[in-house]
C-alpha cells in the first residue's frame, strides 16, 4: 500500500508530476484506444515493498485525446503472466494495482474500487476509476503498483497484466485488451532485447486462440458447448468446434471443451461458467447417449 510519505507528496504535488511518459489514451472508431503500446513499468525493491508508480495513462495533445469529461476506467481481462527470459511460466506472485488519488493537475480522483489484486488465475476485475480527462494537453494520472509472492520474493521477470480501458461515462466502447507490462529485474541483468522478447511473448499470449472457445468470445463456458452441440457431425474446414481438425465435430472435440472449461483468455471478459456448464454437461450426456444409440 502507499506509504504516508507518498500520500503527502501527492497532496503537495505541482500540476506537472515527475512521472515517466504515460500510456497515451486516444479514440479509434468510437472506442477508447492506446496511441502505441503501454510503456514498461519498472518495479523497484526499497526493502519494504516492490513497487512502481508507472505506467500511468494520459493525453499529450488534446487533438488526439478522448472527449473532455471522459471518465476513464481500468478493467483486468485475464490473469497475471510472467516471462522468465526464455518462456512464459505460471507465477505465484500477485500484482496489486491501486487507482490514482490525484491527476497531474491536482484534481482528486474517487473510485468505487481502489485496488485490484491480479494473480495468475484472475479472470476479470471491474469497477476502478482511473481518472476523468478534463480536456487539454499534457495531462496524466498515475496509480501505484506493488508485486508480492505468496512465499519469499517474487522471481525476476517481465510481468504482464491483461487489461482494457473502459469509458465509465458510457459514451465510448472499451479499448481492445492490451498488456500492462512490469519489469522486475533487481540485478539489472536484462537487456533491451530481453525485454522486447518478453513483450512479444506477452502480446502473443494475449491473442492466442483459446482451446475450447468455439465462439471466440475469450471464455470457455456453456456458450461454447452450445456451438459444439449445434454443429455436431461432419464439419467444414476450419469449423471452430472441430478442435482437433479431423473434419468432424464429435466427442473428441467435446473433450477439448471439457478440459478447458472455465479457462479464460485475456482477450475478453469471461462469463459466469458454473451454472451454464453444469446444465451443459447434463444435456451433453443425454445428447451423446441419444446419438450413440442411434435413436
């Protein structure tokens, strides 16, 4: 959590805060968007906590920003990832994201949800207000990030939290999901190319098709079962429910769905799975028995 000294510093801050370059917010086709990729946050271990104060979100030129008064929110759309320098690996660390208290003009920011804790199995977290863009140029708002492991110290790596921006004013559509990257490299051994490899891997994971996601909504749940059920039998080439590509939608493809059920990709918010899956499994058993018996 923020230290008392940080709170005092924020209260006394001049309009131009001394943070790094923020991720730049713009619009694209009636939706929020980023102007380029998010900068990489640098996590620092001060002996008390591992923290970063960037990346924030902001607007450099009013002409490229969203409409004045846009209330920008941040949502997570997937679990925390870690690049260890060679591959993506599961992490037991948790990235805490705290909403900003003030923007760079000294405007106070109130949020119904002030803290997200993003673990490897986090699906979606919603309700955080990041800031309200007042208009004008050279404006930003920075939150506060901390990284902690369930046991011991977090491992070195490039961490990535899949997120998206939302317009809490309900005027603009949400942004496409993107990775909020945070580097923890206490030894300083990583080069720029190491970081770029990690960014490439994190971004690739963000867009990989999810096994069992037969309707491409970023979640594996009862809706995908309905697609499988509706297309059972011979399948056209590339049919989404033909998970193993053998030209048929059958029990083997159901197994792919079943094994992946409840998983969520970072590309979209997952739907509640428990009820639909339970009902889906019941109807599947009846349906597959019916088909096998040839009745």
